[in-house]
């Protein structure tokens, strides 16, 4: 299976930098693992979207799009579970 390319929205990079310093390496490791398997155990498909998924990392969520035909994963949003689902683009 071919490896996916990871792309980050600028807003997601900004959100990552604002997280607790101990969570950043865990989230980056999880995102990097998506390049090999974009459908790991524990992901949930977002309601109302065909290609948007979320994965849990502790109390935080990573929301991403999968473009299977282009082998691209776009990280859309990263945040605490309480507020991450508000206004997802």
C-alpha cells in the first residue's frame, strides 16, 4: 500500500503550537502514523461529510480529510474535545 502525504492547514499548525507541550509529540506521532494507515482502529467518521474523520489522542481530537484518489490526508483541526467540533470548515 502506498504512503499518504500529510498536509496541514495553517490553522491546525497554529492550534498544535498552542497545546500543552507534553501533548504535541503524541499528536505528531499519531498524525505521522496516518500516512501509513489513514483508517486506524478508533477513528470515527464525521456526520454529514464523506471524507472527514476524527481520531482521539487523550482528551484531544485530530480532525482530518482523506483524499484517497490523491493519497493526501489534510489535517483540518486539532483541539480539546470540548471545543474542537465547533465551526469545522
